[in-house]
C-alpha cells in the first residue's frame, strides 16, 4: 500500500474538491478511494439517528437497485449505525469488525438480505461529518476472499475524511455567500433599484434583475446572461460569458466623470422615457487575497416600475388616517392632486386638506420633501404572487449544497 505513487493520493484529494465544485461526478472520489484501499465497493451515505433514516448519496460499483433498497428498507437495519457512539466524532475510521462482531453480523437481517448477495465481508467506516443527529459517513467493502483493512488503508481513509470535511466547508461558505447575495439582490429589486457592477471599460460583472430589465429595453442590446454574482467561485467564472453594456450606457460611462449622475435615453424615439443613472467608483476583488481593480457601480430606477407604499407601517409611524395614507400612496406613484382626487373619488380641496395634515404629522413642508420621506416606506409592486419556499429536510443543515440536493427526498 505504501508503494502507491504519491500522485494517486494527490488525484484523490483533487477529486474531492472537484466534486464539491461540480466538475466531476461525486462517485469519482469514491472510485479513487476504492482503488487506493483495494476496496470492491464504496458507499457515501447520510444517516439521521433520531429518525433512524438514511440514504446513499453517492456510490461506486453498487447496483442501482441495491442503492434503492438500502434507503427504503435497510438503512434503519444497519448494525454498525446501531452503535451510534462509533459515529459521533468527525475523522474516525473503524473496521466493521471493531464495531460489530463478525459472527453476530452474520446473524443479522442486514447481512443476510443486503450484504450477502453483494459478496461483502470486510468493511471500513469513515465518519466524515457530524451535525447533531445527522452524520455523513463512507463505507468501504471488500469481498469475502479478501483480507481485512490494514493500517495503510486507514491512512488513506483518514486523508479522504480530512479533505472531504474541508471540501464541505468550502462549499458551505460559497453557498452562504450566494444566499446572502441573492437575498440582497431580492431586497434591492423590491426597492425597484437597478444595480450593476462594471469592470472597465464595459463588462457587466454583476447585475440584479431590475437593472437587467432596464438594459434589455435598450435598442440593439445583445442577449444578456442570467444575472449572477461577482464572487462566484473561479470555476464558475471560467464557464460564464460576461455581458457588455449597451452603447448608450457605455458612452455615458466614458464621457462622464466618476462619481456623477447622468440621463440616458434608451432609444432615439422622442417619446422614450429617459433613465437617470448614478455612477460610483468601486474596488473589485474576485476572491479573498486577490489584488483590487478599479470598477464602477451603476445605480438606476425604472421609470415604469409600479411602486406601493406600506400603508399600515406609515399609519403606525405618523398617526395617519386611512384616507391620508391613501393620499401618500398616490403621491409616491407620481400622481398630482387632480389625478389622485379623481382616483380616490374626493374633491381636490379635500385632497389638499389631507395633504396639509400629512405635512403637519410628518414634519415636512413641501411635496418633494414628503415624497423623499415616503420612499422609505415604498417597495416595488409585485408582478405575481410570491411562491412559498419548499420545506427543506433537516439533512440540508448537515450536508453541503452539492450533496444536500441529492437528499431532497429523504423525508
């Protein structure tokens, strides 16, 4: 075992991080681990001790029907997992014979109905990750005519478990950053604000949906990719295609100082509504430790976006009546006294009376000042009813994103 070339171990380690990145199948690290430890089969599985439920998430040299049978029938009957104390610390590696006596194992239903038909005799068990009652573990197996696992094989197993944990941590951190970015983008979109990060001269590194919708309105704009994150891992950037700013925006960026504001016309049509753009400088870093580069942030608001005001919050904050809150909502939507009085079925004089009382209650004196205040209670009007997020199984808290998706049906 010690005679195996070191580059085989290096390939094993590299395959773990490549699998975490989605560049190779999750079965590839198990295949290499099996080769280095002279194993016939390998199972990577999740098990929850409270629910006594488990599932094979990846495997090597295992028939598909055995994978299905394990999670449907035999996971709860696994005699090694019945000894939970052996699976409570990450990095532990055990011979199956150290957990369950071989003679007792052969008396179990698990052996007779699951192991025996696969010619499995000796096993090794790796505890890779523990999160509360959830454990991610790997089982290696050898055929009946093979010797038990030796210390050299255990050395490879510990190497695998160590780097598997680190691969999990990296993907967890990446998933957390992606979640935060998507949440921020959603919040910005709710405010009807368009945000784009530009690498000079005109490359769009990142944009939210509102800015993407603005850009698509420019005549001659090329097909744009799905908005994505600037801090995506390097392997994601390599396969992505950066979009370019449409010519009117590129010209505005080239001809205006930074920071500054400008007005851009999406088309040459006289009736086209202009778009106000704020240009701000920013330092860009593609990943921690990388050298900073200069870039720009473009900020905009869609002139056609429908805005709503949180009337209950506005009433609670300033003691407004329902009628006064409705007047505020109309002002934020861009209506003047005559328009809002028609829509609210009140006279212009009544509308002015409401407005005067609103000034008093909000300590404002002019309509522009009032509208600025009201915008802190404004958000984009939803275009369709929100969809409730699907319930995530508890395993999602224990496994990284690249494996948790395989356990979506575990409940």
